[in-house]
RNA sequence: UGCCUGGUGGUGUAAUGGUAGCACAGCAGAUUCUGACUCUGCUUGUCUAGGUUCGAGUCCUAGCCGGGCAGCCA
């Protein structure tokens, strides 16, 4: 079933302060096309917070027939790796697949900015191409063969030329101050900084020095290129910010071509410009950088329309850690099974957990876009997952912690074929056969020798319905010498089967079961929240709050039809929760299921 | 105590000078061959103080309380 078709038709089109701005620009016809971008640095895995940014940027592009470029913000080779380029690209494609992949802007493989004439002036421009226009006949996955993400490193030549322009205009200078001295000269938020003694070098000397920086004449940190703005500015980022630093480090995309690298503030605004970005959307910590973003663009006399930056507040879900530094600790200290551990809020982890992309999208879009620092209740996410899966997941019978139940009035080799509904939420539900035999397994939680009040399940002398089968009555509890329960002996009332005269007979409890002989064993991983407190990131000792019971592994018994499950399937194990095959550890004949999420349980209060 | 920015039920979000709405969570009930889903009902909110106005969550003033910013990280 197509997940998109399950979206309630009543869902209003998202609206927020950024979309309002875009809508106004569209009404004014300010831009020929709305172009946004998602610009991660390839130095780690994407997480649920990035998912919000992805959905915002791709969503705006999609709603306005525009485009959203995937761009690696790769200006710091020391921290980056192609491993992350690949994982980020895969994660983005997974998240937007079928929803916004037609607005995904990629570039023809190896493309770099080309000179163009704009408004009678020479300019560089790398026209963004939507992935739908990049399809090659050799690839049925769209652009994958012919195209790749944009990279800030694609623009290093052009960025260098822009830096030269700034120097020629007397707007940038080469500084000989060491990193420590630069820091001391900067002052503090409430005290102005001091001007560097090298601030007023001649254009010729700056040009010479900057070219020699590029040529590799100086060691790391010996010199830097700085914008000449205002050391007394109340905004720290306007106190002659660094534009280039020397780093004799090979780069994952450009190899050893460069030994100077632009910093974020210089590279980002110009990368946006070069791609024709109209709305550059980032998180609020960059708010204080916006004047610098504008300063660089405005001081270069660029001929085309300039991008503008807009900021929104990050998504922080409760019971989760989204700080990259802390995620690294969880992975490095082996508290989890790698970056795609199903308990992690990484996109790779959520995907491996079995969470549909549509549910992730529904959640992050549903939380809205504001500038307010909030903590979003994880229950909202859980609700979105259940809502998607309730509509689409096939129901199956599975017993997580089996206890044997013997139907004494059935013959040992007798099989009664029962009819089970695949999904009662379907307008015209389909069915499948399940086999009822003399020996079955039921959930150990569904039996209590000494039942608590209002216990609807199996108890001594009591009756329950085996779902899709019949009502059974508990006659005898068989124990071994140590007192452990070996089996429960029951009588089946076959007249209560579906289609039989007494099928309408009501009993309070209905429980799930599988045949002992016609079922398959499987490893099932029961995941729970990774942290025990709502805001594990609030304090430094977040590792104290790791939930020791975040993973329980059981050997379950599954109805035999589950033997042919694929990793694309999502199931509801009735009365238990939603499950999917683990894409990494499952093997043919040796299935491993992950619990995506439990069913809502108002009884387990 | 510099600059930027924000404050609406428990949580998140809407209302763009005119009935404070929606979702999640919670509670109560109905229904149920999933203690699910569904349905019904309920509880709970405009940071404070002044001002403008017929009318203020919204505009103005002052205050209070958050968040962000001092990497040659992004």
C-alpha cells in the first residue's frame, strides 16, 4: 500500500513564518524559481534533527515547484570523509523518496561553475539541475549514475577568485597573527577588539601573500585571510572574521590541490549564490552570522540576485540525544551497535528500526517551524509511527515469550484451518489461513495463575478466545518437579469457531497464539527508549541515563507465513506492536525481527 | 553586565486588532474476536505591570525569564 495515500486528506498544507516569506516572494515574482538547499558537513551521520531541515527545505521547494540542492559543506578536510558523503546521500534519498525526489537538485558528475554573462557582466554559475532531469538510461534509480551531490569544494577555484576580488577592493587582508593572538585581539562580547598590526597592508602585499599562502609557502596557522570590517562591532562575527586558513591536509574531494581552505562564513553564502539559492535556511545559532553572510555577498558586487538567510529552531525530541559529539560517544564506547543502531535517532538507525520514511516526515513536518527552543514530546513521534503502520502493516500472529498450551480434545495430528484477517483497516480486507493444532504457544503474559483484578486473559478455570480460532477453557496446569509450568491443558470449544453457531459467544479476553508444530522460531529484538529521562542532553553526565533495558532479545515463535517476509515488509504482530526484518542481521532461514514500536497499551498502567 | 533572538494548556503548534483553535499526552465512557484502532465527553493556556483601542495573545512602554554568539569547526 502506498504510504502517501494514507495521509489524512484533512492535513492542512504546512504554514509557518518561513513559508509565509517564501509565499510573499512568490507573489511578488521576486525569483524565477524558488531554490533551497540542504547543506550538511560530511563529518557524521544525519539524525532526526537533520530530518526536519531536510523536510523544510525539500518541502518548500516541492510546494513551490522549485528545487532543493543537496550540498556537502566540505570546507574542513580534517574532519570529513567520503564515508559520510555516501551515508548522507543515501539517507536523504531514503527520506524524500516518493515525496520530493523530483525536486532534489544534483549536479552532473564532475561539474564545476562555468563563466556566464549576466547583466552584461562576467559571473560564475553552476546551474542546479533537478534530479528528475538527470535521469540516465543506464539507471532506473533516477540520477544516481549520472549525478552526485553538490560540494562546496566544487567552488574552491571560484571562491579563491572572490577572495582576490575582496583583497583588491581593500576589503580583506592577510594577517600574520597566530591563532592565539587572533583570539586575544578579538575582545569579548561586551568589550571591543583591537585591530591587528597587519590590518593595513597594501593591496599588492596582500595579493602577494595570499597567493603565496595558496602556493604552500607557509605552515598551518602562520597566516590567514581576514575580512576588513570592524573590530569594535558589537557582533563578534563582524570583528574581521577569518576567510581562509592554511591547512596542509588533503581533501576527500580535491586531494592535495589546496593547502588553504575557506571557512564556513566565506564559503557558505557564496556557494548559495553560485547555485542560485534563493532562500538559505539554517538553524538559529547562525542568526548572528547573518550580517556577515550579507556583508560578503554585498561587497563583491555580484550581478545576480543574492540569496537570503532565514533561521529556525532545531528539533529536539524528548528521550533522545542529537548532539553529534554525544552520539559519537555512544558509538565509540559501544553502548550501541554502530551509527545505525535501531535505538539511535540517526536516520540510518531509524530506517534500520523499520520506521517508515513517511512517518518520520509526518512527525518532523507536524512539529512546525518556529524560532522557539522547544522539547518535543517523543509521544508525538510514536503516534506518527503508529498511525502510518496501523494503516499499512499486515497483521500476523507471533508469540514473543511462548508457553505451551495443549488442546486436549484435538487429535495429535489434527489441523484446523482458521482464517485470519491481514489488515482490518483495509476497505476490503484480505485473509490468510493459519493452522490450529493440538499444541500451540501462547504469550506467557497472557496467563496468570494468580490473576490481578480485571485480568481478561487466561486464568485457572477461565476462558479466553484464541484469535481467529475458538474459545478455550483452562482445565489443568502441569508443572515439573521444580514447580515450573510445563504446559497448560485446555478444552477447545469448537462450536465457537468463525462460521460456527456459537461464534458470537463473548468472552472478555482474546489472545494471540501460534501452532507449536506449524510455526517458525526467530530472533526478535525488543527495543525501548535509549534513555530513561526526558531530557538526557540537559546535563553532561548523559551516559548515566542510558536505559539498561533498551534492548531485550527473545526467541519468538512466528506463524509460518512470516518465513517468507522481506525487509520491505512491515508487520503488526497482533496485540504486541509493529515489527520489521532487520536489514543487516537477517539471513535466509534465520530471520531477525526488530520491534519498531509497541502498540499503545492502556492496560499496562 | 555587549549584540542577536524568543516567551500561548503538561508538550508542540495556530490565531497576522474581533468567539484563544488543533495535535499529542492525561482522565472518563462507548465499541471491540487486537486491553489496538475507532467514537463520545472532560481537565488544563496567552510571562508580569502599565498604556493605546469600542475591543489586545496580537500594537506601544517598562520589567521578568529563556536560548544563541567570543573555533584558524560547521
